[in-house]
């Protein structure tokens, strides 16, 4: 395995470094995108839960008035 790296020139090392940087950028971008999407889903779920609670309260009030 060491022999494989010993005959690399600066071009191969440069390509390796660029590839590593590109992978890091892609991983960070995807991680941030997933975090934002999860936050969005959580907000939507909280809103829907709040709406269901308010609807249930209104239904209880209407049924108790009758």
C-alpha cells in the first residue's frame, strides 16, 4: 500500500486534496439542508398539533353547550 503512494506526483496529491475538500463541502451542505428540513417538519407538526387541539376544544365547547 505504501508503494502506491510513494510514486505519486504533486498532481495526484493535489487531486486527492481537492477531492477531500469537495467531499467535506458536500457533506456539510447536505447536513445543513437536512437540519433545515427537519426543523421545517417539526414546525409544521407543532402547528398541526396546535390546530387539532384548538379544534378539539371547540368541539368540546359545542357539545357541552348542547
